[in-house]
């Protein structure tokens, strides 16, 4: 273990919110992609916003043989590539002086003794006061081993400071493995020490859903089965499997995106108003929604779900090969790169209001959005005019890119005849607040340092999500291999996904320019 003494660099001045208290952050999987693409840039952004504590240190833990100096050097290069800005040398020096590295093997107790020694050093040199945030950014099969080793080395006990563990996704691959992982974690840690992260909850527009619904008086009265016809959630990506076939081909889109990211979106759209903004008050209401989503019978899975796999095409300005021809994908793989389904939430508020969702890779555009479509007026006052069809009112919450909220409604097109067009009121985040470079992890890391678990998932929420998804996975895996590909990269996805809505007399919302006179 190598360590150089920090150079005397001025800490950035504090201007905005209060930084968290002293602490060390230990990243397991420090030489992996997540660390360089998201975690270190997020730390840099927090530093820029003056939200990191003065008494702070980062310890990278990974198997590769390197010194702290070499680790710092590689982080310095990576931050230039991944921070979406030109890093300020003064700020980066401030962080770099707090970065250390421990070479270790998660199965070896000696590695955790080395970590323990390094933690004592940073406590002495950086004044981190025994508070430690452990971040499990490794492959999921190591999660259990790491927490057991942490416990065996006495590193999970809160003697002088707090000890918290952030657990990355995937959290299990079905209900039983998620339950087993929860049990494993809770045999070592108390629930209040476990922070199950879902980076969707770090996105501004996702957090804004709570503000939009509960800090405004005008939407909540119509946010129910009486006025809402249905809800659509689209998470479209243009990218393919992007060198992650090793993980993705054994997971598939449903596991990768639905029980976590998409169910977070559904729970925030559908939850009842919590009695306060306290962590458990919010999460209780989210958990109730997840428990109210009706798991499907085998027949329903066949009728109400669609899966797809992309074939060669051009998406996001790049040529993609057949998914099955991607490096690392098993020959003749039946793994889905697209999933769509119709879900029902059995609650007084949402009974009989379908929630349609579609998610996929290799699609025509990168777009994550929630569309709340309202019922049409009870009858058309304009039926004897040339107005043939009234377009329904829609509220579109754009999560990325181009974050914002848009309300679509009908308006008379000027002229002697009665003609209607769809117009909109459009709020774009960028116009009002500007956009700061962000990875989505900043808020979550900051909250974990502060000890606020509101935006992290509880065990019951994770298990409720898997309870809905597991029956679908079971039916899909029991079916004979599909005749994939069934959609071309760069398209809107498989035709069956359109049929899923058409059967109900509905269609997916595709943004189109507002009608001009
Ligand atoms: C990750 C998935 O959790 O989320 C990826 O594993 C996916 O497959 C990514 O591409 C999408 O995140 P974002 O923030 O780009 O929408």
C-alpha cells in the first residue's frame, strides 16, 4: 500500500448548501467503468458545488496491482474524458490529494486488514472521524462476500463513526435471489446501513415528479382513474449492448431496466401523497404502489407482454450489427433487447387505468418519458363541424434528453371554419434553470453522506418489484426460442408492441411538431 502525503492545496470555499460531515468513501471495483464514468465525475461535480466535506478521502479497492499514485494518475486522465467539462485543476488537485488505493482480493481476509490499515491512515491524515461509506461497484456476485469480509474485519461496526454500504444494481436476478441477497446483507448490516442505489432517482426530472405532483394544487385532483385514461412510459436507447454482453446477455432488458428504473418511475407517478417528506413516509407510499401492481398469470404474460431483439440497422448515427452478432453474445441468443407490457395497479386511484411500458436498446431515438393521457371530453360539441376527432390531452414528462414537462391540448385553428389543432405548453428545464453537468449520482452520493435514504430502495420495494417481473421471466424462459431479430436497429421496436395498445384502441405517443395554422 503506497501513500503520498497530501499537498497543501486550499479547499474550495463553501457557498451553496451545507456539505456533509467528515467521511471516507471506499469504492470496491475501483478500476471498473462505473468508477471512472460516473462515481469520480460525480465526486468532482459535488466538489464544484462545494458539497463535499473538507475532511474527506476516497479509497479505491480493486484487484489490479497499482500504487495510489498510479491510481490517481489514471483518475486524472479519466476525469478529463468523463466529466463533461474542462476540470478545474485546483478542484481536481483538492480531490486527488484525498484519493488512495488498496490492492485487494474480496475473498481474502488479509485484503480487508490492509483496507482497515488504510482507513486508519486516512482518519489520521484527513480527519474522517471513523465515518465510512462503502460503495459496492463490483459485479453482483461479490456483494455478499464483500459485506461478510467487512464484518469479519470489524469494519461494519459503528463504534466511533457511522458505516453505510451503497449496493449497486443488479440487485438479484429474480425474486428468490433478491430475497437471498437481502438476507445476506441484513445478517451483517442493519437496514438503516444499507443504501440500495438506483441512479434513475438521481435524475432531476424524476425527483421533480414529487414536486410537480405535491407542491402544486392543480394536478392532484385530476390525477386518478376518473380523469386519466392511461399512462405510458417509454425508455428508448439508441445504443446497442456496448461491450457489456457478458452481463447483458445473461440479464436482458426486462431484468436490466424494469424492476428498478421503470418501477421507480411508476411508483412516483402512482403513489399517494406521503404524510411528510421523511424517508420512510415517502418509501411506504412507493412500496404500496409496487405491491398493488398485479403479477400476471401465464395467460396474461402471453397476452400482455412483448419482447424483442434488434437486428442490424442504423441507430443514433451508428451502424449496429444483429444483436446476435455482437461480441460476447451467445450464438442464437434469445435474450431480449426490448420489452413492452401492460400493467394494472389495483388501487382505488388507479383501478382499470392501464400503465403501458416499453423499453429497449437499438431504437430510433434516445428518449425517456412518461405520458399521462387524460380522458376525452364526454361528447364532442363540435361533431357537426369539420372537427372529426378531438385529440386527447396529454401531459408529457420528459426525463431525458431535453428534460421538461409539456401539456398538450386542442386549440382552434384561426379561420372561418372550425378546425382544431394540438398545441402545447412546454417547460424546459434548460430554459429556466440552465443545465449543470451531472451524472445522476451526485445527489445520491451526497444524500448517502448525509444519511438520508429517501432516494434509496428499501428491501421490501426491491422484492415487490421482482414479484411482478419474475412470473414474466419464468414464462419467457419456458417458451421455445423466439425467431429473433424482430425489429431493426433504428426503428420504433417490434410491431407487437404497437398491437399491444391498438387492441385497446390506443397508440404509443410519438412527439410531433405542434400544428401550425
Ligand atoms: C443501466 C442499465 O442501469 O441504465 C443500462 O444497466 C442502461 O443497460 C442504463 O443503458 C440507462 O441509464 P440512463 O441514465 O442512460 O438512462
